[in-house]
C-alpha cells in the first residue's frame, strides 16, 4: 500500500507552474533553487520536494534528459513480470526434477 500523499495534486500542479513561470520569465533571472525556494515558501511546500516535481515534469515534457514517469512505470511492470516468470520457472524445474526421480525408481508389481 503506497504512502498517502502529503500534498494534493492541485497544489503540486500550481507549484510546478509557478516555478516554471519564474524560470521562463526573462525579467526574473533566477536559478531553479531560488525559484523553488521562493515558490515553496509561498505555498508551504518543501523546497526539495518542489524541485523534484519540477525536474520530473521537465523530463516528462522532453525539456530535460532522463527517465520519464511512463518509462518508470513500464520498467517497474516488466520487472514484476520477470520476477513472476522466474518464480514459475523455479517451480517447474523442481516439479520436473521430482517427476523425473519418480520415473527412475523401480516399480513394484
């Protein structure tokens, strides 16, 4: 069960939008850290949390290089499938070894 979200989605989107607007405004010559600190203080969001959100949105939109949210979900799903398949293979190997041993035993009539 995932942990409950501390910040609602609306607040998250608003914070990301405000930071993005600050970064794109030519009149405001601020860095990512300064923008996140300013907006985070106004909205009551932890600076590192807000920075992570902005970074992930930039990756998802293709502005910055990195692994998108969709790619992460797909990788997580495929890793889960690989774990299940390996478990099934281990079960099948032990079952085939058991039945092979049964076939090798001499039969009494």
